[in-house]
């Protein structure tokens, strides 16, 4: 799974735009709902437990894929160079971090 499934980074001049992809979030939600559905429908914890490792691997991969982005966003936030727009839940207007770097 490539990292650009989780975010897209665009750099131009002194501005960096990082768009967090919404699809990965909804895939995680679908996996969790599917896991819960399997537990309820089958009435057996073993069936649901077979899907749990897939969910955990996806969550760990997503965590490490976004690790660098989150560190960069936290630094920009502390330096008051961060602007956010969009929504984590919207495909039409995804969450976007805009970091404006001061020219030194």
C-alpha cells in the first residue's frame, strides 16, 4: 500500500499543502463495521477474530504513514505557520494543512 493513499503533498515556493485522503479513513471505518457485523451475524468470536489482524495491520500502517506529516504539522503549529481547511469526513473538501514557511 503506497503512502500517497493516505496523503498528498504539494510544495510550491514557501508554501506546503498536505491533503489527508478521506478514503483511508472510511476504509478503516468499513473494516471496523464489517468486523462488528461478522461478530453479530456469525455469533462466533472466532470469525470476527480472523478479520482483526487485517484491521490492526491497516491501523499500524496508517499510523506510520502519517507520522512524518503529523510531526511536521505540530512544528508548524508551534511556529504559527499552519492553516487548516476542509473536513476529515468530506471527499469534496478533504482536510488540508497549509504550511507557510517564512523566508529566511
